[in-house]
C-alpha cells in the first residue's frame, strides 16, 4: 500500500488531485475494504505483477536453483521483495505452492517461469504488500515458520536476477519484521525465545547429574531471564520444572535454541539432545540449532552490562560483572545467555544498549503444567490452530474480555503461571505483578473485581471510552527507542495523554457502598495514574505546540507552520503558489469556455506534475498557445507557460517544506522518546486495569486453603457458555486420608471426561486468583496439575498411540508429589485388555498408596473399582444413566444420560448405544448386539457366584476320596480269567455295571458330601 507523504503542505487536499491521489486517500481510511476488494477482484491482476520481466530472463531461475533447498515443509518460507514504483513480493517453487494453497486457496494464481510451463517451469506467485504482511503474520505467529526476505542486489535495473538476504525472522525473533507484521494489528502474545545448554555435574554417589542452563528473552518488552536446575532422564523438568513449573509452557516459548549434535550422532550428548528436542516438539516449540561454540560464557560478562539498564549495573566500570550481576554467577545459564544474545544480535542494535532488564526465574514459585495439561484443560489455543478455534473453546478465549493487546498478553501469562505458595499469592497482586507496584491481597483483589462489577456504568465507560482506544505503549516505546517512530506514533501517545484526565475522573467516580473499595481503587490505580499524568503534561504541551492538530481529522500528521519561521515562510509561499494555480485554472477555463472540474481538470500528476486534463473529445478546443505534454486513455494532458512556472515553484517549495519539516519531526520524536519509561510503567497499569474490568462474577466463589478439595455445584467454565447447552453441575469432595483417589466409571458420552477436567480447570483458576464456577469451593494449593488424557501419536517420530500414553504416564509417576493433582482418562486402552488392565491397576495402586496425590481416574475397566477394597482412601464414583429395558437381552436397553456423578459403580459402558447415536449402519449395530449377547451368555455360563477360597487341605482330602472311590470300583468282580483281561470277550450286562457303580457311590456318599472341593467339582459337571 502506498505510504502517505511525511508532510502535506497546508491547505492541500488529497482528494482534489488525480484519481491516483484519491485512491491513496481511500486506501488510508479503509485498508480493510481495499484488502477485501483485492481478494475478491485482484487475484488475476496481482498474479501478473512482474511476470513478463521474469519469464523472459532465465538468469533468476538459475540463481534460484543455486539457493540452499528450503521450503515451508521443512520450516522456512522465502519471500522476494520486488522494489520500484509498483512494490510487491514474490514467492517461488514450494513457497509459491504453499501460498497458493494457504493464502489464496486456489492454484489459479500460480504462474510458471522458464521453459516447460506447468510441467517443468518454476512456480511463482506475486503478492501485494498488504497481502504479504498478512502472510508474514500468519507464517510466524500461527504456522510457526521461519521467514527469509530477499531484496535485489543494487545496480541491476528493472530485471533483477540476483538477490541478497535482507531480513530473517522466526517465531521467537520478530525484531527485523515488527514494522511489517504489526502495521494494522497488535501483538497479542509475547515472542519468547529460549536458549538451552546441557551440562553434567558430579554427584555425591559418583554418578553424574544432568544440569540444564536456560536463558530466555522477550524482545517486545526488552527483558532477559535465566534459570539453572537439575533435570532427569526424561527432561521432565524442562517441561515440568522441578519443583514447580514448566519453563516452556509457563513462558509460552515460541522458539528454542539448542546446540548441534556431533557428526556421529551416537554420543551421550546426542542422546540427551534428541530427548530434549522430543520434549520441545511435544510443546509445539520451533527448534533452531546453533554451533556449540556459541554456548560459552566467555564474553557474556562484557556483553550483559552494555545491554542492561544503568540502574541494574553497579560500578560496571571497575567491578567484575560476575560479582555485581548475580545472574552471571549461575553455573550453566550464562553460556545459554551468550548464545541467546548472539542469536538475537542484540548488541548490533544501538537502541538495545542500556534498555534491557535481567532476572533469575524462580523455579519454585509456580505450578507445574505439562504439555498434556495444556491440551487437556484447554488453556490456550494449540500451536497452528490460532485462527481455527472459537473464542469460548479455551479458557483464555473465555476469560479474555480485554480491550487492549497488553491486557490480553498479561492474561495469557497469568494462566500459565499459577502460584503455589499461599503467602506469595497474598504478597503479590491478583495476577503476579510485584506487590511493590500494586499492594493487593487476595481479599483486596476480589474487592476490586466486585467494585467494578457492581458499578456497571463506570465499568462500561472505562472499557468503551478508555480501554478501547489505548494503544500498545510497549510497542510504541520500542519504536521510539529504535528511532523509527513517526509523527503518527507521537500522536497516538498524545491521544493517551488527553484521555488520562477522563480516566482518572471516571475512577474517582466509582459508585460503591463500601468505603474501603474506593480507598482500594485510589491505592491501586489513582495514585499511580495521577503521578504519570503529571509526568506527561509537558508531553501534551509539546505536541500541541508543534503539531497541526486540525489536520488529524484528514489523517495528516504534520508540523505546525508557525512553529518554525522558515517553515512558516515556505507555507506562505506554497499558499501563494496554490492561489496562482487556481487563478490560472479559472483563466484557462474562461478562455476555452469549459466548466471547471467537470470539463477542465487541474491535476497534480505523478509524471507531469501540475497540469490540465481534457477528454479527447474536448481537446479539439485547444489552440497553439497551449502546450500538449501527453495523451492516454483518460484524456489529453497540457499546460501553459504560466502553469509550468507555478508547477516548478510548487515542487521546489514542497521539497523544501518536506526537508525542513523532517528535521523538526526528528526533534519532536527525539523529545518524545525520553518519555518511554513513563509510558512503559503506564502500560502496566492499563493492562492490569483492563483485566480487572473484564472479569465477570456469576455466583463464582472460591477460598484457597490447605488440605481438602471441596466443590459444590461445580461446572466446566467453557462448556456452560456454549450455545444450546444446559450444563448439569456436580459436587466434588476429595478429603486427605479419606477420599484422595476417585475412580469414575459410567457410560460412554456420560460426562466422565468433562467431570475430571473441570476439576483441573477450577484448581488452576483458583491459583491464578480467579473466581471459579462453583456455588462454594475449598481449593488446596497444588504444586502441579498432571494429565494423561486423550489419544495421540507421532508416526513420523516412531511414537505409537500407546507409546505416547506410556511416556506421559511415566512423566506423571516421576514428577508427581503428594501435593499434585493427577487427572487420568482411559489409561491402558491402547494395548490388549489384560495388559491394559494390569497397567491401569498397578499405576492406580502406586499413585494411591505411594504418591498419595489427589487423583481422578476415569476408566472403562470396571474391575478396577475393586481397588477400594484394598485401599481405604480410594472411592468409586459413577456417571448416572437411566436404563429402560426394551428386551430380554441387556443390549436391547434404552438409556438416558443424566450427567450426574454419584457414589457407586457402573458395570456397563453402553458402547453400542453410542455407536447407534453415531448413525452406524443398522446391520452393524445388530451384529454388535448379537456378538455382545453371545459373550455375555458365555460369561454367565462359566461365572458362578463368588465363593470363598477352598483350603488346600480340603482339596487334598477330596483328591484322596476320589482316588479311593476309583480303586474300590475297579476292584469289584468284572469277569476276568484270573490272569489276563480279555478285552472285548467279556459279556457283562451294562445294567449290572451301573448297579455296581451305584453301590460304590452310596458307600462313598457321606465322605463326598462332607468335602467342599468335591462338591464344587460335581456342581460344575
């Protein structure tokens, strides 16, 4: 999209020029409309951008073929920036196919360069600048791709065959493309990039401990962080940091920097790196490999003081940095920090010097959340699905009623940083901002939410009139610090300044019946806002004295002419010249007898400057004293000697005006940049207020406590707000030592998974300071929420569904403590029934007897419910279903799911009923019922009433009785010849033989009837 000139002379209207100029005005006012029009009507035209030049020159095809092979499938998207009068971008090869499929959703935009056409040519797609910006934003923030932008090498003319790499960006490093990405939108999630260094340390037992050094950066707010910890074989601490929180999950890491492995790929380091990469991949993190030599702390002591704010460095000129900066004394993290600084090229940008802060990340103050918990609890959108999920399907989408980008980012951070220390929760404010900034205890933060909830008018005024217009001041501050800000940025900050008095007045007018509520608003917000208002008063005065505020309505950001004498003089000359242009326009119209603006047009043409234009039919009236300068389909362009002189004067004065104003603009921007510390502090206040205002109360209460988990009428917050759903609440009662482990059985689709997940969501909401969807709740402090829910595999990595299930369960068994909350759904279903049940029983017994954590275990292994007979604090729950018999067989039953969870056992899963709901073919349903009935009949035949175990001595006695019986029967006279038995020659009556057997049976009957084992054998015959 063409950019507006840096300065527009006073009185000139963009809409009074040529059609091209009018188009600029419309584009600036309504970019969205322009984009929609492009998508609907501009594909063919856009596809032809630059194609004729490229197709006739094979030099570019040769150049492109020599580039290293990269594609979106391997994680990198290449764009080629075509500069000139008509600026656009091009993509080639696999990048062109990707753009055609994912951006335009059609192959009709693809052109083919070189010989061979579609069969052998090089695919290419051209994009307008606005569409390229959308593509960049989607590729980096949604698709998690790396991006390269190439520009023509200088001195090539129109046909560019050689390009050089100009900009590189990745999901965690957006610095070089921020101005392209966020022209029309704000950054809603921080681009966190993390460097990880692996090392070994000797242990007391003689073995080696694996230590991990981590450094991370948020370039959007210029913050660095480090952490050092010991990890286990599964790298669960990287994902599930011991003892508290997952760095990757909690910080929403977008990209990880790791050292490359060895050439052999078989060393211990290679094995550890592969395990680490697998963990990062499960978390949806883009992995970038760097040379191991970059992971050294050799120069970090010299580099860090240059980046840190002066207040963070003590006697940097004389003292050793490792002595004055405690973060550099960690054993492994400084090496990771060195690699991170190198990867982000922080030192090469002078605006970064003295602008960063550095902190040590406390591994023990946050709750553990693994990647499985993130998915199971639907906290945020999964990587790559940011544009496909609806607002209320995730907890962040449900809670995010924020009006500002900074509020949304802050809320996303809070959701992944639940606190685990009750004292720290009371010490910190509602969502983790230091108490030195906001002195807010849990009772006070609930009072804040209640205050604005009760005063609906004030809350709506603050949200609609103030929060909606607040820009992302952290991003603006960064533009000021990098000296790339414009007058438009100065004006955006000025709009915040003029809104502050009204914001303060609205907060002072909060209507509340409780005096301490008003005092709380004063303490938390008004005190700081009044201080910042005083600091920014001079800023407002500076803007009002230097900028022409009347031109803002026309989207013109210009300096006041009377601010500088030279500028004033040039403005007067321009005004006089414009008057001369208008006068000449009238005189020529009178001479030709043509109506002004309808017939005779005065235009500021891009090629000819100021000139007249007539249609071809009206041009017949021109005489020799008029100078024709050009003809095209829009008409005939001509000028006069007087107009030519005036046009040259206007061009000269305009250029002088622009040069003079640009110097003044730099001065104004430089002055404005000195206010960035105040703007960043104000941004934190605005973000916090935005989240508090967006909080809603719907009979939601909670009380943090130690010990038991008791929820009355609990609901799943995301499900209950869905359309056409009347959610049925359920109670939860988990008491330490009495009911720690719950086994939940019941029909498919009955609500088991929802029940166990909503407990996890409620526990997390309580520990971030939210109200929870219950009429009453007692929630203990959990150190982690560990989940094993759902089926998933990674076939490309050789991980089956069952293997993924076992890996997640192994992480739970290694990481869980007695203060954890474990949620397991359908464990052991990926293998044979006996193996799966054995694993489910063993894992359940281990958790219930060894770990002793609160656990919710949903299963269809009904035999698992017998665990409550072995362990007293195991309790059975079931999902209620109303069953109506429709036939003799159990498979002919009709069921109604009631979605209520009650004590007891359900011995049926009603899977065929669910298949019927899924519209299975009728013959398949009938066959399933028949086979199920056969299995039930077989089970009934072989399964008798449960009996007590028969003692071994009784069994031995029964065997002896049976042996004596057979010996006695065989010793009776049976027609033998006294020596050998003649087989087949004995002619004895069968009735006689039967009579002998009866006599023998009567003899042994008393002994047989007294033996339990023989009775059980006879009854089974």
